[in-house]
C-alpha cells in the first residue's frame, strides 16, 4: 500500500479525467489551470507521484502508470512519512523474525546490513530510527556479548 496526500490524490484523479483527452500526456498547464494550484506546488506533487511510481512526469506532461496500486490517502506529508515508517517498521520486524537464530539473537552488523542493503533498502537514518523505535516498544533489545554486539528479539 502506498501513502499519498490529499493533494496528490486530487492531482491523480484529475490526470485520470484528462488522460482521455490527452493520450500523449496531460500538459502541466492544463492541470494547473483546472486545479488552481501554484505551479511550484503542482510540480512538487507530480515529482512525488513520479517517485512513488504512480505517474510519469516528463517534458511538462503527465501520464499515469499502468500498474493498479492500492493507496492510502492522508492529510499531510508528515502523515505520509509516519504511515510509511509504520509500514517499514512492520516489514523490518518481519525481516528480523526471519533472521534471528534459535536464541532470538542476531548480530548488530548482520541486521543493519540486511536493513540497508536487503529488500527494504533503508537509509542509515531510517534504519537507526526503526531500530530505536523497536527498542522503545520493547520488541528489540541491544545485547553486548564477548564476541560482539547483538540484538535480542523479545517475544
């Protein structure tokens, strides 16, 4: 599920409407005039939609992607970040459950490597934020052993 803002949803819906009339791509000027958005704001929204693979924004024209995706609409970018973080937290927790050994331990560096370079491809900041969040929720505990640093998955 992809989280989008209300303005992103408005733009997506308008592109769907105009796509019939402009099969080669909806001109940004047409969207701007119809929606009444400031050009800078509209460009920011289109770039966000493009980054989320919901639309293709190129040469001042917009096309929707062919892929049907389920998305969740929220009020602001901050809400989008929080929702995505919660989804990433859940995905990270599932990954940790798969990686721990029979004692529910995983090497700190193994875990960080999987979060950074595995399927989730988290940034350093987001990875540490998720680990800290899981620790604060009592789901993960940092442990120092003679042979290195580990995380204990608390059941």
